C-alpha cells in the first residue's frame, strides 16, 4: 500500500473543452469527470459507524459501500460494547446485524439464571438508497435502525451525502440528515410529519409482542433532530478524519434509564479518526459527547471479488499415443487422470455407437465449461482417434443431473486453435441426462464413502455468557446397498466447549408448546458424543423432471421418523416445486437410540413430541428482475415441528464469487405470547464456496447459520438431504460459476 501526496493540478480534455479546477463535486459514478483524471490523490472509501453501517461516528450517512462489501466491526466505550456485521446486499440496500453488551446493566436480576452476565441486545438495521449521487445531486438514503429489536437503539433517518474533491487537500464527504427515535432525541427541530397526521407527534414507548417484531407504528414518530457532519480523506492515504453533529441527547439510553448512568453530553459534537492499518483493516478512535473515548476496529472484504489463488494441475497437451481400440484403453489410468485434471470421478464407462460415455461425479470445478474442456483434453489422449464424441453424464446421489456431449473433431479444432477465438462451447451440446442399462466397458463404483469435518456450534447474547460455543468433530459415512439405496450416518464428538456454564435445560419463558427445539441443551450439554443421524434413503428419478427420496431412521439430533420428498424441476428453469411429508418421534437425550413414548415423558411439566407429523409444500424461484439479480426466493407452507401451521419465507443473494447470504423467517398460527421472546422464528446464514478461500479448486461449501433466539414455533425438520441441493446442476444455484 503506497501513501501518496499529490500537489498536482489535474487537467482533462473532454468534448473539446480543457477543464481545470481546484474543487470538484464528486459522485462515484461512471460519468463523473473527476475519476477520469490521470492523477488522483487518495480516494475516500466509505467507513463504518460505531453501531455498524456506513456513516460518520454515531450517525449514518446517505452513502452506500460497494456492492458486496462485508464488514465486521468492534467498538467499545464506557457504556457499550458493539459487535457489528454489515453487508451491502444490493447496490441499493445495506443491511447490518448488531450485538450490544450494555456495561452497566445486568442480563437479569436472577443470579441463578444469568449470574453477573451483562445485558445483551440484538438489533437489525437496513438502509435503502433513494437517489444515486451525480455531478449535481447528493446520494440520498432512508434507513431504519434496530427495526426488529427491543427498542434500545431504534430510530429512523433520511440522509443526503455529497462528495467534494480538492486538488491538494483530499476529499470531503458532507452529510446532512434528519433523524427520529434514537437518532432524533435531541429534538432540535419539530417533526415535519406531525403536520401530516397527529400519530407522528408522539412515539409509542416499549415494543410490540415479545420483541423481535417490526414496530411499524413507531417509524418516523416522536421527536426529530437534524444531524450531519464531514468525513475527510486526508492527503495521507491511511488517515481519515470525522466531525459529527449528533442528533441524540442520550437521555433515553438504557444505561441512563436502567443503570442510572449519567450520559449527558457536554457538546453535541463528536470527533473521530479512522486509520487504515492495511487493506481491509481499519482502526477507529473517537471522542464523543465531550465525555467519552471510543475505540474499535473494522475488518472488511468484498463478497463479489474475494478469491484465493489456486495451485492446480496443468491440463495435458494433445498427444499422439492413443489406444488403438477401446478394449485396450487403460481405464484406471484414464479414471485417475480425469479425476486429477478435470475433477470427474468416473463410476462407469459405456460405448454408445461412436460415442464413449462417462458416468461421473464432479468435485473440483463449479465452472463446468472449465471441467469439460479439461476432461476432453484427457479423454482425447486416451481413447482411439476414430471415436466421434465423448459424453459426460454427471450424477448426484446416483441421480443423473447433467449430460454434455463433446464432438471429438470440434474439440480438436478448439485445442489446436484452428480459427479465431475458439471456445469449448463450440464443441459441446447439452443433452437431457439419461440412465444407461447396458454393460459398461469399465466400472469403479465406490460404495463406501466417509469423512471427518470440524463443526463449530456457537450462540451469542445468552443469559449465562455472552458467547457459548462447542467445537466438535463430526464423522460421517455412507454405503450404497444398490444403485438407489444408501445407508448413512454421522456421529459428533465434542472437543472443547463451555457448556458447563449452561444453567438450565428449559428456558423459563412461560410457554407451554411442544419443546421441539428449546430442549436442545439436553441433547448436547451432557453428551461428549452423540448420534446425529442414522438412516436409509432411497433416491430415484422419474421421467426427465421428477425426483424423489424416501427415508427412515434417526433423521437428526432430536428426531427420528420416516418421510418422503418429491421435487419437480426442469432443466435451466428459474423455478421448482416440491413437497415433503414426515411422521416423526422426538428422541430421548438420555438414550442413544430411544425415543419418547409419551408427551409427558420428559417431566417437569414439559411436553415433548412423542408422535407427530410435519411436512411442507416448497416453492423455489429465482427472479429475473434487474434490481434482484442473483437471488433466490423459497417459500415453505405447511405444518412445523411444534404442530403449528404457517409459512417460512427464505431469501438469499449470491455474489460474484459464489458466496451466498440468506435470511429466513417463519410465521405460524402460534401467537407471540405462545411463542415467547422473539415473537417468531428468524435467522441468517452464509454458504461459503471453499474454492474462494482454499489453494485448490473444489465444489465443496461450508455453511454458517445464526438464529438469534431458539424457540419452538416455526421450526423445521433438519433433514440430511435436500432434493433441491442434490439436483442443483439441473439448474445451477450452488454450483453457479464464479463471475469474477
């Protein structure tokens, strides 16, 4: 990273005019003349606030980060410790998740319940861009802070930010905003919406239901305040400075109302500095309210551009030592090379007329064009030259999901560059996948598969400790009894955890539902090893578009049962529909193979689901709208584990690297009072393609899920297999090639 000073007067020839200036209105858009200048000083990059999200110090701005920007932040002052995660989910949408520890307030007054654990709060923020900055107009955004929390920091705002660039003195981002709620407690201006309706004049105190609900009635109500400030990129590249006029007077902060802490500001002005230690790592220091020093850091990456350099095998050059006939081909050598070079593990090889067909599984390349070209290079060096075509049928769980035919002659033209700009696409045809019943030329079907992976289970903001964790090792194995029937199992062994701090099995939330998830502590706390899964599964395909699995056994950590799933999915279609039906029984945590025989068998006036059913109709849709590119909607409608009926909505976004970020929420006929704290089930997840962080290409993914509160309503069965995932290559989502 170079630190630059530029005492340069820039010139730009544009449309016959020679432009020279000492001050530019800067806009971060393609047609902005400033960014076409041949010599520029350090560029101002949007930075995070104390509470997460792009902005000044405490106050947000109208600015957005780059699409795909991801930030993890930590900030500490004498009243709060903030842990924040911010993601630029869309070019026009910023999202933030925040955990807060309140330093001077305990989680509860009950020592047996939470001891001396500090109060913890969860919050979700969202900011939407209304107007993109151009040469004359600012970037304007509207936002909601703590929109689904318990009201500690809830507030709304509109903010406008304009950038100005100087020749010799750096860049300035100037922000002016109007805030309500937490952002407007100073009340230095009357709420302009009061004139529209009386309901905007007073803000409702407290929060709806049992927390976690979106309190629409509070939005843009009560006192309002102007706020603003400047973020300054100095000519010294690592250093940015901030000056802010704060819209909050802190009179209603939790440490004041609950902890009797004096947070009265001596001044409305806050001062801050951001220092870039290295790319993606910022240190933050600020002096706030004239009384408080805050210190923090931010780690940043971009989900669109993240990628690791690969150390990969070279594709072979065309040779001249091919076998004379198919009967003398060294099939084991071809199988090994095909796996090493192209990632295709061959199960069977067939001769179909003048075509050699390979039934395979892909493990290296999400980009199947890369895999196919490498496979063609390997096959062409082994099979006789009179073979007219190579067909690769890719299977998943022994279900054919993709078939590609490569013309041997067309591939030779591509490999020898016989024409301008050749592409492997010129030599291939996509065909419907098929099952072949004839005798294979070669077979190497691996019936037994096994592996060991680490697994981190963690939760934040609990009553016993802010951070509860368990690091375990999960061993899994599967054995194919025939082409359709698989026996599979997985066992988890705890390596290290702090579960000894867990004080109770059943949360004292006053609810009386079936305890289908809130009993999870009983399954993991006292067991150093436990059986996650042991089941038989039948996989099959009917026609071209219908898929089915039938399964029975110990389906997950908490439930045993039998069930079936059917999926309809067309090739290269942006939609699919499925249904699953399951008969289940809750497992006994004190027994490896036992299940509860009676709903009162657990004791302590606690109901368990000794016998029950669950199932859903599932719709999958990938919209083709420009403002929602690379997104997937999923809707599950049916009966959940606790016998409640309703729907779960899931939305996910895939970035150019293949990173997937998603969120879900379930609403059922279970009321907020019956559900307990949180009002309804919600959660977030990441699906990380390992080829972005590993040194070798791979199609494997890692998953990280976070559910702020585990309650019993809106919970789904954790099945081992999903037909939507198994059939992904029919219409790729998880295996979609990286775009960077």
